[in-house]
């Protein structure tokens, strides 16, 4: 069972009982050192004790003669890295090579030492999902909840714990940066980074596997999983235009985030392609209250608006509330389209036309990419498709 833990050490769900709490990443290196010292102390007491509970000479010699992974690789006729991946059940090892390694293990009597292997490779048995945000309740958001479900399922297959880290302040970002620099996790998944977020630079400099959930503003990182924000927003706007709407506005998300900027570009591209003038964007922060406030301001400045593309379903729900309070009928007066296809889209009044994105798959593919990096592979960046789901609001 996968473990889900807060980085501060508070356990939400645990899968292992031995060793340090992976959430308390500051203690992991201390624990590893204590294990080494503990084993060394027992070895010394054995040498001093002789027959009285210590290791005898023959036993010590036998211990020293334990075969190594290098010997297993030579016997199997493969490289050391292939032998290691085969023993760890990593993917992309041919059946023939895996069988050769297993045969060499049996012939030599090789027994992997999990503690030594963890110390040698700095494996902690944990992967961190870091969200750069200001609201501690962000992990209760339906979007991030689905990301967590997908990521935890993939990590469970790889026998890794999931650490949830919220970088909500300078202190929080410094601790997450230390997590990456000190190798307090086998790898990190970063989400919701803003344009000036220092974690992007730290991730670039960190000598550890890092996968971005969504492309941040600026140059694309080497490894990321994203959804087609640009294409999805374009399709949403084209749908409004196809319904005869000519004064279409957008309630965009934060423009200092990759998703917010890409969805605004999709709206703008679709409007220009249709020969229509884009209206100035009304920016929100992907929450329902910000959507309501942006919609109210839009109506005050542009009462003629007849279509709205909201950057996510939460903002669209807020827009529906503001339109209802203003006495506007949806979709008769103003048609509304959202983005995400969260559960709320099916229970709004009227039910919300929206762009479906595979949120759980986003988390799952991020985790799979991270596991591939930990296993020494070089995966390809991935962009997941979106699709329009038509309901009564547009």
C-alpha cells in the first residue's frame, strides 16, 4: 500500500512501519547514518565478544565473501545498471536479460541489501508532490484531489510513498528547496508554479529527478506532463462562436501561470480566427469567488457580452452565480463554458458545458515519468488531450 504523508511529518496514510516517516524528510539522512552506525557497533561488539554472541571468524569471512552486484552482472553478461534494474523489477529490461540476472542470482546466492542499496543510491522510498500555492486547503480542491489519486496509484505500483508538500511561503519554499538539495525524496513532482517562482530554478539545479505538472511560464523544462490547454481553450471559444455568440469574453486564470496564459492564448487565437475582437481578459485565481467577481466586473464594463469562456469550472460556477444575480439568463442571454469537467459541472444550474481534461491521468503520468527517471530512463514529455463536453449552459 502506498503511503501518503505531509512533509512536516504528519502521516495521512502509511504503508510501511519500519524506518523514518518519509514525511519528516529532515530526519531521513540522520536515520540512514544511525543505521550505519548501529550496524557498525554490532560488528564491533561481535569482534570483541568472540563466542559470547559475537560473529565467529568463519562467519565473518563468509559475510565478507557475499557476492556483489558487479559479480551478478558479470555472471549474467549484462551491465551493472541492467542488473540493478532487473533486480528492482524496473521496466525496459528484456525478458532474456532479466532471466539471465535471476539465474546469476541463484547461482551465486546473491542477497540484495536494501539498506546498503538505499544508502548507495540515496533512495528514500518516497516521492514528493510539491504545489506552490498560498492556501493550505488547496489539496482539498477537487482538481488536486484527482491528481493525488492518480499519482498515488502509480507510485503504489512502484512501492513508493507519496509526500504532499505545500510551498505557501518563503519559509515553505526554502524547506522544499532543501528537500531537493538534500535528496530527501527519490524525486519531486512540481505543480502550480508561477512565473517568478524560485522553485523552478532550484529544480533545474537539483541533481535529482524532477517532473513538472504543467509547463511553467518560460522555457519548457526537460520533463513535464501537461494537458492541451491551448487547444482546449480554442475549442471552447469556437463552440461559443458556433452558437452565434459574437461578444465573447474570457475569465482567465492567473496569467503568471502556464495554464492561465495558455488558456487565454487559446481564447484569443479562436476569436481572431473567427474575425472577432477579443475582449480584455478578466483575471481570477481559479476560485469560485474570483469567477463571480470577474463576471460582475465584466458585466459592468461590457453589458453586451453574450458568451463567456471561464478558465476553469470553479470560475465558471462563480460566473453563473453573478449572471443569476444580475438577472441574466443562461444560455439565452449569456452562454458559459468552463474548463476541467469537475463534478461541479454536472450540478450547476444550468449544467455546465466544459472542456474535459484527464486530471487523474495527469497525476498518474507524472508519477510514472518520475519513476522512469528514478530508474535511470529518459522519458519523453507528454501532453494529454482534452475534449469538449456539451451541457445546457452553452
